[in-house]
């Protein structure tokens, strides 16, 4: 029997080594931090509703017969200014809420990520990694969420003013405008929920990418939430291998698309 040539042996060994891979449990976002963040945003929306109910609604009902007078317009303007003034410190509140959300989510991600890595390779990598260089991710996410939180009252008052002044010029009665305001309250609540869910997934995605790449992990397996709410373009990627340096053009990496609940399962190559 002829011996296998040395060059062929090396090639076979190289291919064999490439096939040695280990999958790590994917790190999903913290549901607890998402819920805590959503409660903060719900409280803000609730405050907006209360402010409107106590300041604007009584005026709409009381001054319905005076829609076309200058006094009515001036009263509305003063009311809106007073309502806006009560949220002039929203930036400070937004910073506190955003910092808490980002810090809490990062701590949970870090604990889960390194726990999964230790389970996979048997080494406490967290004690080895001296510097994670996550400041860019954490600072950018904090700033983005401050902006999003501040936008909630800004957009709310802008839309509510449009409802009232447009309704006035079109001759709508107070009940019609109040109904529109109630609809706005519902849509604002939904937007707050979307922000909490979307930002939670995006932050988790960014942290996973950075932590995996810090350890030299170049590839991952796309994992969906596995329920009936997965979008077709995400479901088609489930179980497939992708590289961090080549994000899918249509969706980006798992968690980057709006309200994406997918995660990246790390592939460790030996």
C-alpha cells in the first residue's frame, strides 16, 4: 500500500482542523431590562396624558362656542406653552433613564456571554479579557436613547397642537378632537413600547458583535425567536452561517433590523 504523500497529509490535516468548531449558547437580550425601560417610557406617556387631561380637555369643552375668537386662540397658545414648560427638564430625566437602561443591559449581556463561553470552552475568559473597548457602543446607544426619549413629548405636543388647530379651522366639535387625542395617546403608548423593544435588541446585538469579535470570533449562526411572528426574510436566514465583516444587505446582523428578535450564535474555531 502506497504511503500518503506528505503534502496531501498536510492538506488533509488542515481541512480536518478547519472542521473543528464549537457552538456557544447565544446571548439574548435582557427581558427584565427591556420591561424596566418600557415602564419608564410608559410613565412618561402617562404623564403626558394626565397633563393633557387636566390642562387642555377642560378648555376644549368650555370654549367650544368661541372657536373663532382671538381669545380662544390665545387661551390655547398659553395652555400649550404651559404644558410644554412642564417638560423643559426632560433631557435630564432622559439621561437618567437611558444610562440605567444601557448600563443594566450591558451587565446582563456580559454575565450571560462569558457564562456561555466558559460553558463551551471551559475557561473563564472574562478574567482574561482586560479591556473590552465597548465605550463607543455604550455612549452611542445612550445618546440615541436620550434623543428618542426626548422626542416622545416633542412629537406628542406637535401632533396634539395639529389636532386642535386643524380641528378648529375645520369647525370640528370638541368631542371629535378629544377622540383624536385619545387615539394619539394610544399610538404614543405603542411607540414607547416599540422604542423599548427595538433598542433592547439593537443594544444586545451590538454588544454581542463587539464581545465576539474581541475574542477573535468571525462567524455566527443566525437564530430566530422560533415563533410565528418571525419575518420571512429573517426566517430564511435561520440556521445559516454569516460573517461579522459581511452583514446581510437586507437586514443587517441579527437584532439590527427594526424590532428584530434574532440573535447571533457564536462559532468557535479550533
